[in-house]
C-alpha cells in the first residue's frame, strides 16, 4: 500500500473508534433515570400554599406582535392572580420595545415593565452588594474581571438586575420562584402549577421545548429536530437522581429565589447563562426535575439565523466547561461527566472526516480492493447498527412529541420525511459551521453582546387558537 492509503486506513480506524466512544456516551445517558415532576400531586396542595412566582421576560428589539402572542399564552395561565407577577425586562435605551410593552400593558393587566438601566446607574448597587464577598460569585471576586461593573449588554445582564431588584423588593415576604422565558415562548396553562408541584420534589425545574413552526421551512424542520433529539429525548437523563452534572435550557425553568441569591445569580461573562448556572447549582447539591409539558417556541427558519443562534450556544458550552469547573471545585470525574453533556454535539465534527472517508471505504469494499482490516469493517457495522437504533428512537420521539403541534398523522409523516437519515447527515455536516464559529468565539472571548436570534411571530396561529392545549387533551 502507498503512504496515502496507509493514512486513509489509520484515519478510518481512528474515526470508527471515536464514533464508537460517542455511541457509548449516548448509551450511558440513556441508562440514567429521568426525574419527572409528578403532576398527580397537585391535588394535595392547597391553593394558599402555592408559591409566589415571578416570571421574567427579557426582550431586545422585539416585534410587538411576537410579544403579544406570548402574552396571549400567559393570559391563559391557570394560577391564582395574586400568586404571580410577569415582569418584562427591556433595556432602558431600547425605546421601541419599551413603547410596545407600554402599549401591551393596556391589553394585558398582568404585565409589569422594568426598564434595565446602564450599570453606571446607582440602582445597580443592590447587585454589587450581593456579589461582594460571595464566594460563589467567583467572576466578581477573583480573576481578570474581578470588580468589573461594566457588564456586557445582553440577556444575562437584564436577568441579573431584575432578579436582585425584585429580591430586594420582596424582602420579608418569604421565598419565591424565579421563572423566565424567551420573547417567542408560549407556556401552557398549567406551567406555573407544574412549578408549584415540582419545587416540592426538586430544587430546579426545567420544561421541555417543542417548535411550533417545524414545518414552515426545511431549515426550521432540521433545527426543530435538534430540540426533539436533545430537549425531548436526551436532556431528561441529566436529572439522574442528582448524580450527573446538569445545565438548564435557558427558558421555561424554575429556581428558588433563595438558592439563586445564595449561589450568586447569573454569570455575566459567558455568552449564554444556561449551562454555567446549572453546573453551579448541581455542584452545590441542587437537584433537577423535568416538567414534561412543553414550552412552545419558534426555531430559525433560515440556515443563517440558525447558525447564528447555535454558534452562541457552542461558545457558551466551551466557556462553561473551562474556568467555571475549576472555580466550582469539580473533581476530575465530575469534569469528565460535565464534558459528556457536550461531547455528543462535539462529535458532529467527526462527520467532516467520517462521512467522506466512509464513502471511500464503501467504494473500495464494493470494488473488492479494500485495504481495511476485517475487524474495522465489523466495527463500522456495529457503529452503523447503533446509529440505526438511535434513528429509530429519534423518530419515535419525533412522532409522539410533535403531536402537540401537528396532530395530523399525515403532517407528522411529512415531517419525518423532511428529517430523513440522508437529510440529517447533511444537517449534521452543516453543524460543523456553528461548532467552529462557537469555538472561535470562545477562544477570542467574544459573544458578550446580545446577538439576538430574530423572532418572527411564527407561532401566532397555534398560540392564539390554543391548539397545543387542545391537542394534549
């Protein structure tokens, strides 16, 4: 064999071994238990014992109609009106969004608006006082950004100010739950009740997500499949009876305000707050419970917007799995487990080499000139069988979960055709782009300014007509 043939053989072997390791990580996850919130316990909780809930609504340059659609879903929340508050938190200088929210206040009486001032404003002192000397707020008390108050202008900054301000305002009124959603999120009517039940069982709660616009375009079908594979399928296994480090999904979740205050709120210097705050709470013994009822959201309808969104996720994952794990005192095994949350996504980079070299291996095998050892072909077969089993699981979950947004069997079948294995292999190859861009953002310490994912009010009809609730019945 020539030198190039030897190189191809060794690369093929390495890729197949790495594919097997990625498959084994998935097997590990699927053997972890899922801790579901038991909604049957709701009947045993007197209404007067329901916790007070504050839902924060961080927004930036949002279309008024997108926000109106979300407020229509919140208007149907089934929870005592004196037991919750909905607080929109736009930036003070986002005048157009502020004006839209003031207008929407005349339509939705439950809506409060808290404008977030620049960090130079004296009202931020409540944050600095809470952070000063708190060992859990490692980014403020040590390191290159110790004491820096000029926090980057993004969603996390809005949540930080809003949380500490409300926490101060509610001093002496007892603990409360913190919940937040994205601009396009549409919670179901029992969303708050799920929080009231689940918080008696677990310390942190996370709703699953489902895209309402998954049939709008081919990109939206593919991006929606990410949520089916992860949110509705694999994510629940991070609950794992509290034995595995978890992160949260950034919307539709509940924290105890007392925990969030004690452990330092949100880290402002990470592109997305979701993974780090979960890892921090887990390290401090806080358990996670899964709310099965989904939060309806929209996914990007173009590849460009989807890549923009996912590169931010990737940057945040890399950031959260570096310095924070050291500062939080993770052991070596705990760090390995934390990295395992991200490795299935990272393994998609293998496709950049695995797909073309797999095509080469198939061609030379078909021609009868394969230089590959027999055992490597058996390994490739094992990987192929494992991948087929994974696909069957994905499609089963997709068939059952999408019923809440597309009840028609014909429409769901059409969706499965749009995410067929060949198309998914193309999509997973495309995933290399946000993985590369996100890694570069991480290396260059960028992504600190809110590069928002454009919302287009894609779920207007499904939310206004309350179709999801009807489909669940």
